[in-house]
């Protein structure tokens, strides 16, 4: 979890799996519910190949994209 000076929060989880399902983001979704508008974005980093939008301010990001510097602007 990262928080800036104004209280905005971004959170990251890492899953050792090639697939991500909505229930895999329940922790991030819960944090989003508690923080409300202060929650900017949540991401699950996983072993798959495709970046995916997973709901309101929630995303799945392939591990390879993190290290390759792959642009994810269309998803994030």
C-alpha cells in the first residue's frame, strides 16, 4: 500500500497464479470500500500475459509487464 501526502492510496497484491478471477481481488475491493474516494487504484500482479480491468479502480497486471516497462495506459 502506498499513500501520498494528500491521503490518496494505491495498493498492490502479488498472486502466484497464471489466472486472476474477481474473488482474487476481494482484499483490494474491501480496502476500496473502506477508503472510498481516497483509494486511487488497486492492482494484482500475476503470472498471466494480459493486463485486465477487473472493476472500479481494480486491475490485473502481468508480472512481465512490470519489468518490461510495457505501456498499460489503455487498461490502467
